[in-house]
């Protein structure tokens, strides 16, 4: 679970003195869902991040900033190419999970 997005959302919400309920209402999402994002229980979709960024009146990059800094430029390019090819996020995650499992099996032998 990525904690950085939730931290960034909460940071900007508090900076603007907006309650959880108010932000959820402006973004058109439930208060419980927004709370679960801020508390790192849920990873929001790109669409949800856009809604929240718009409600906070900040660019999406501000919510993702700490993540983007930690990513290798080569990985960013690879993922961008995969998206352009129509490869879905779930497929990439599944592949990475499989590769991690394969590596752990190899190391465990």
C-alpha cells in the first residue's frame, strides 16, 4: 500500500483547512473512501486522484510528487510505453508479483 498519496492528500486538505467531509463532498466521493485513502487502507485510482486534486485545487503532480521523485526515469518511460500499448495496471502488477515470486523461489532453493 502506497502511503505517500494519502499523506499528500491529507497535507493539502489540512493546509486549506478543509474537513474530510467537505473535501469528500466537493470531490463527489464518500467520506469513508477518502478517509481510507488518507489512512493508507486504499490505493485510489487515477480517476479518484484527479477528482481529489481538482477538489483541492492543486495539480495532480502535487499529490504524486513524492512518488515521482523516487522513480527511476527508465521505469517511468517503460510504464508510459506499456500504458500506450494498452497494458493495464493490473497486468503490470501481476507480472511484477510473478517475477518477485519467481526470484524468491530461486533464492530459496
